[in-house]
C-alpha cells in the first residue's frame, strides 16, 4: 500500500514518488483520538509495518507519527489539509524543474575606452547595458530559440548560462544548479557552442582536440573513441580527424565545435548561431540531426540563438524575441503571429521591435 509509485501531474509529466516511511517512524506505534478524547494505539496484528489508518467516529482520516522529528504530520479532514516537516519530508513529490530558469537577469559592461584610458576601464562604472531584467524558463526537452538583432544581448545571455560571465543582477539556473554558486555542476550538464570562439589548440589534430575535451568530461578512452567516431561520421569530418586544426577550413572547424558540444551527451545544449559558416548541405544535415536525434526523445533541452528564420521555425517549440537587452515576447510562433497580426515570423520580429523599414522576404532578420 505504501511505497514507490508514479505520479502524473501537470504538463503530462510522470515522476517517481516514494511514500516509504523512515525506519524509525515504521517502528513507532501510531495513535489516534478515540471518542473520549484519549489516545489509543492502532492494532493491526503486525509489528509496525508502515502507517496505519483508523477511522475516528467523526469520520475524518488521520495519520500521525511520534518520536521522529524529521517525519511528517498529515491530516485530511473536510476543513484542513496540511503537510509540514522540519528538515525534509517523507513524502517527496518530484515535480519537474525547468531545465533553464532565468530570473530578472541583467548585465552591464564598462564603457569602451581607447588609448591610455584603457587602463582605467576596469574601474569604470558599468553603464553599457547588455541585458535589462530578462526572465524566462526552458522546460525539460523543450527547444527555445532566441531571436534578436546584432547587439540585442543574445550572446551575453548564453555566456552567462555557460558560466563564462557573471551577471550584474538576477539569477540563472541550469539543470537545477545556480550558474554562479554551482558553476562546476552546471558545466557538467551542458554543452556549449559559440559561433565565433572555438577554443581549439591549432597545432593539435582534430582527434587530439576531441580526446582532450573527452578527458575533461571524464569519458573513458573506449567511450571517447566510440563517441568521436560516431560524431565524425554524423558531421562528416572523419577524413580530417588526423589533420591539425589550423589547416582546416572555417566550416570544418565549425562542425568540429558542434561535435565537441555533444561529446558527453549533455542534458542542456546552448548553441550560438550553430549553422554559421556551414554550407547549405551541412546546415540542413545539422538541423536534421538536432531534430531527429537530439530533440526527438525529449531528454535534451535546447536554447539557441539564430538569425535564420526557417531554422527557428523548424527546431523551436517557442521563440523569445530580445531587443536592446529586453525580452519583448516569448511564445510559440503561431501564438506570436496571432497576437501581432503578422503572417510570418519575420513580420512578427519587425512589429515587436518597431522596425518599419521595408525588407525583402529573405530568410535573415536585418
């Protein structure tokens, strides 16, 4: 009767719930009030197996424990339903936590200086606002796209979530861990790809670079070799694995960086313009890989920034529109089109940001 079972809650999530009582509580006789107001032990012919229910004459159901301060007191009557605990609860409802939580996130930088004034820049007051109170959530298994013009704050947001920058104000959590206080735990659970800064060692081969990052992620030698072969075949750079990175083309290095972000099978994936510098065939293959292999099973949450609107519509469950460091909207593409009266995602962006200039029907946002 009492023990592990599964609970289906909001949004269709099914989570493990354990109602097994602590040993101390199981050994303690449970007592209820009799009609005279006194306490009597519940007799069931057993030696204290789990909680026992008794039905008082007033028709209520009570479940009490005694002698165990960490246990709970749960009473169900017509007028009251209460659950309390000093340090932890014996009933632990594992409600799904968002994969990414951003709360009033703000980031400012000191103004740019030149010449001898550069020496004083670290002491200047941060007045250049990159993010101004951004808040949103990414659910488990969800893909959220960040849409914004250059300088809107997209890369700054992703770098804060990747623990590369410290926010000026606000908080961010990735996989249940604070990006400032628990940065090491965050890095273990995420994969990060930056569109411009690849961070490879130029005189090492592609294979040696990937093996190095596998070791940083605590992968065994056999698992690392298998994973590198799998990703090399997927991203079609197997023929250049033993060449130095400095001899590779920009597009090949881009594919190598994407493979590095996926080496350890992260539960949260951050991508900053992932198809930049990729040719049309490689970009289409990468989108297919994300859709069919990464997002299909709902075990990986994706947050990515992109200017390519067909890519956003193909991959994203929701779209967050950022302008001048502020979040203007965050919803599904269909809802955004309906709320703005627009017929395309490009028109949604232009109306939300107040851009009235006539644009062509190209696939990139100006």
